[in-house]
C-alpha cells in the first residue's frame, strides 16, 4: 500500500506571510492540529502546529487548545503574563514554522511512512509530486489503512486512487538514448568529398572564416547540450533525494564513515553531496550564508539534519553546508558536513 492510497488530498496550506491569528482560525475551522507552509510554487518550507502557536508544554496544550485558539483568532486581549508563554498573535508563519520538513512521494510504502513518523517523532508527512504538495499522510490515515487491510479502506473525503506515472529515471534514460542516437547519426553523416583533380575551387578568406564560424557553432551547440544534460542530471538527482529516505542502516553507515575520517586525522566529513535545487531557495541561504539556512533543506538532506540535531548535536558535533561549485555562475552542488574539529 502506497502513500497515494491513504493520503488526504484536500490539504489546507498557508503562505509564509500568513498571520498566526489566521492560522489559528484555520486550525479551528478544519479541525486539524497542523498546517504546511508553502512557497509560491507550492513546495513545503515548514509546518505550523498547535505547539508552534501555543508552546510545547503538552498538558497546557491539551487543556487550552480550543478556547485559546478561539481567543487568538478573534484578536481578544490576553494578559501579559499569559502572553509570555505563548507565540505572539502578530507573528507570521515564517516566524514560527518548524523546518526542515520530512516529506514523501506518492509511491512511498506506508510501512516506510510509519518508520519515518516514528524515527523523526512527527505526526504527519506531506506527500509531494514534482516538489509540490498533493496530499498529506497522518497517523490517523495510517490507522485507517491498517484497519482496512483485510478489506477496502474506509472512504475519506477527498481521497481517490491516483494514476501511476512513468518513472523520472526512465524518462531521463530515454532522453539520453535519443540524444546519443541523434549525435551519432550527425557525426556519421558523409563528409564532403575533395574536388576532382583539375577542378579546384576558388580559394578565399571568407571560406575559411565560414569554416571557423561553423566549428564555433558546433562547439557552442555541444557545450549547450552538455550544460543541459548536466542540469537534467542535477534535476534527476534532486528528485531522487526528495523521494529517498534515510534508513537506520544509512545513518549508522554515515556515522561510521565519519569515525573513519576522524581516525585518518580529518576534522570534518561530508555526509551528503546534493544539487542546490534540492534546497527550497536554490542554495541562496547556504551561499550567503544565512543563519536559518537549515530551513531550506528538503528530502534526504532534511532528514540527515534532523537526525544530527537529535542524536549528534547534544554530543558536541556541528553541522554546516556550503556550495561546492558554481556552474554558469549559479550554485551547483552543495555539501552537508559533520564537524568535530576545534
């Protein structure tokens, strides 16, 4: 059973400039406990939950959820003492959201989703198609799926089977094969035959300039094709990393590789190399660098960050990201580095 079989398709979302009061009102109206924050393209950049609005104390959250959110949504004045423990109603989604976000694609198995919820101690994951939210899977959705294992899944409003799509990797392979055959055909075309003896053509500098121009044109086309192929390869790599999830075995292997690097005298180890397009802002925050660069992480990079924050940061390890190359003057690949040096 896959994500598209169990996900809720009618997903409420907010933008980064949405006021906290509007988010509170939306949570009440939809009877939900969290909402994804998306950019203009529909890509998730964070989540805002009840905890982000009213604090993380569980007992207090349960006790005052409905009435506090109602007061906040209506703009009612609250005591100064009470406000000290709560997020300000004047704050915007971008000020209070939790990031980065763990996501899945439509073909992710529900068992893998359950593992992700447990591993990252979260209650829901957005489902993406081409980087945009098309659904969300919560613990409740998984429970409904589990209850319906021996029969049909109980119907939920907004949920319907999704058509299967061709693999992006398959499309890329077809694209490369088509280009290869085209180039081979072009290179194999017969060359002009030398003129017969005694029939020499007039020689001119203009003819030579035309030959140079033709060579430069072919070189420019080849370079352009190379750039397009590299860009497509980065796009596919970014898609793979969005769809790929960090398993326990993967995490242990990364930590072991870092240990071996330390044994060799290294003070840092690159945990992941990935295209800048995997980042929600294309790598601008990492390149600047800005203090909240980690909020732009997506896919496997986001999951590595969350595991570092939970397991390694308390032990004194650092984590940094930096742009590794700049094809065409723009950020290309980015490295995510585990640090332990002074």
